[in-house]
């Protein structure tokens, strides 16, 4: 009986330590990933099976949008076409828009359905194991990152200044940052506090 209890206690400790190490690792990554530093390269498949690498888009401005179609905040922004209209607005300037879903339950089928439902022009990359999300320190859906043409992180944070969706004309931080970057200038605001649902990482 004592042996069984000892084994159970050890198992609980291992799980707890594993979870703690996971949180520490994510925190360390967020601490080292600074504005102006090189954005980590990654490789993910989209909902159609196509492989995307950040390095594939070298020389282009890239927007990384952490998403989760089941999140009310994401649903609100997609109903308002917030992301879709921005992606289309800056496509003429060569800006690449990549949505990333790090939910542990995400499937390619559900992502493709969301793309078709919203008539999106950009892909959703599948990150079910959460490696890329943790690499970037993505905390919420949405959580926005902008990578400049030189491969450095130019913006990180919220999509806008309207967490509750109450403002008639919210300040869209991503729009403002992209306007500056396509003009060859540095954004005035480079980091804000993201809001939304927590990223549903694998337990």
C-alpha cells in the first residue's frame, strides 16, 4: 500500500514539475523576445497541408495573428471584419498575414471551415502542440505580432484599444504600425497589452 502511495506521490510531483518547467520556459522565451530582436523562425502546416516557414517571407512584412474561432473575442472581430479588412488593405503593399491557432484541440478541418465561412484570403497555421505559440509567448486570442522586412519584431500586443468592444472608433494598433512600416518608418507604438481568451495550450 505504501509503495503504491509513494508511486502516486512521485507521479504527481513529476506532473507538477513538468507543468512548472513549461511555464518557466514560456516566460523565459517571452523575456528574451524583445522588440527589435530577430523573430524566431518556425515551420507549420496550414489547414490544407501546405508548409509555411517564416523564413519563406524574408524581405516582407509579416503579421502573425494568434486566433481561436471558438473565442468570443475572436468571433467579435471576425464579425466586424477587423482582421480580414486589414489583411486585404495591406496586401497591395506585399504584407503577408498568417493566422496561427495554438489550441490543443484545433483541427485542419475546423480551421478550413472557418476560412471558408469568413472568406479569408490568408491561411490558418496549425500549432496544436503549442511549440510556436510558446516560442513567441502568445498569451491571448487574438495576440498580434508584426515582423518587419529585416526579420525583426516590430510590434507585439493587442489588435486595438477596445477590449470590451464599446468604442465607436477604436485605435487599431496593428493598422497604425503597418502604415508606418510600409512607409519605411518605425511604429510609434511597438508594444501593448493583449486582451482576449487565453491561448488553449495543450495541458
